[in-house]
């Protein structure tokens, strides 16, 4: 992304959470009461105005964003149950987990890692909402495509502690080299029993002649946003990809799996875009 520009994508992801959270309790998949307060009011208004159009052009994207948030929340709860000590949110954007999940506030050190321009906006929003920055959250300004995650050590990261790395909606925008460096850091600087969870899109979706609407749109607007879709992992190869980088206990969850898990009852007719998946794994394994 551009050096001095806050992430446009971060606003869009937060809007998706806000949009889902406003549904009735029995219908919504994820719930983030802070999402609407984290985004600009003008962006929220435009999001509401064009939500239907966006879904027609990229069917199932909103569904995927909703289940992705819920799936990662659920996995985080599992990690907390087995003694999680640190949480590192890579490309944190306008993520609100550190502020809405009580267990994190009580006993887990949280590191939010993100591009300096986006993080500056985020910090301003948090101060406006809460009056001050929470003591359990440390903000680490890093540009993944230009800087090394070893900067975490300067901010108090302890590689001896059981850690979860959340990388939500991030790897799409990184170069292959940056992806490899990120995963190498996690594998080499995490305590036994640490974990990583991230979502990815299938590499073929980036190069096919008939791209899905959301992919084509983001590639068209890259020169304005500075956020380009450049990295994918092909369907069926994620286990090989992660084992080669030092991870084990790999659980891959496809769009179909996510639909079966979350879109039940009144949500049965909703869809999850088929080109995305979520995977979690342990360090070493």
C-alpha cells in the first residue's frame, strides 16, 4: 500500500462486520459492536448504499467475511482455553478483538502489527472511543513489504510464550518474499504450542481470464489504493505449503466447510465465495 495512505481495505472489512452485526441475533454470523464506530461515517453510508451491488458483482464475499470473522473468533477462544499467553495480530487494520473480548483484556498481551499510516488512524479511533489506549495492547508499526517482524522484539514480544498469530485478510496483499519472511519469523520465534491462523485465496483466481467481480475491481483500483492482490495458494496445496515452512497439525477449512458450519437455519441460502479458505496450524507440530 502507499506509504502515507491508510488502508482502504481495512475500512471495507470493518464495514462488513458492522453490516453483519446489525442483523437480528438469530441471523447474524459474527458480532462486532465496535465495528461501526471504527469506520468513517461517510464510508459506512457508501457501504450501505452499494452493499447489494457489491454482492451481485462478487457473490458470497460478504458471506465469507462474516464467517471468517466468526471462525477466527471461535479459534481464538479455543486457543485461550489451552493457555494462550500472547496474541499477535498481523495487519491488524481496524480489528477490534483486543477491545471486545474480555479474556484478552484480563490475561493476554496483544500486539497489533500494521502499516504506520493505518495504525495512526486506528489509534485515533481507539482513543476517541475509550478515552485512552488499553494497557494490554502494544502497537507495532511495520510495513510488511519493507520491514522485518523482528521489530516485535523491540516492543516486548516474548518468544518463550505460547502465542497465536492472526493474519486475517493479509497474505493476499504481500509479495511471495514477504509471505515467506513472515512465516519464517513465526516458525522460528514462537514457543512450542504456538499457533497461526490465516485466510487465503486460490492462486488461479488471480490469473484466470474470467476473474470474479471483487478480484477484477481490486486489481483495477490498485493504483489508487496501493493495495494489490498479488499472492495466492492453489487449492489442495496448503498442507505442503505449511509443512515446508515448519508447521504441523494443519486444519484447512474451505468455503464449502464454512457454509456447512455456519450457514444453517435462516441462513441456509446465503453463500460463501468459493475461491477463499481459512487454515490454522501449530508451530512445529
